[in-house]
């Protein structure tokens, strides 16, 4: 187990256009800072958008410090797929630190 690491819930907040993978409310977890846990299919475009930030967020860095949110808000990232291309959509994700019990 990695010490000083928060679990992160990655939740679909919004879908713009048509996403063939996600719907609003879908979520997966990044556990202990590196374990990807999911019961739903995942899209590689979305993972590419999350990869630059998940380590810092799992270490407790404030999303506002990374430019991903206003102070006190959850981080938000957007997948790389443009929603203006026919038959595609872009997804906005919230990345929420999970309080460990």
C-alpha cells in the first residue's frame, strides 16, 4: 500500500455530444494512487486526460493549485475527443478525493 495517498473517485459530470462509452453519473476509482478499479468500460481518451493529474491529486494537492478548479472545488478535466466532430462527444469528469474511514 502506498502511504499518504488518497483514493480518487472519477465521476462523469457532463457529456457534450454523443459519447459511446460514458453516461452522466458513471464512475471509476483510482485506489491507493495507482490501482484503476472499474466495473464499467473505460475509454483511452479519458485516461489520457486524467493521467497528468492523478498522482498530484492522490497526494492531496489542491485542484486550484493545478488550475483544475476554484479553491474548495473538485478537480475537473475534459476528455480529448472534440464534440463538434460528427458521432463523437466529449466528457467532463470530476475527480473527487475519497475520505478513508
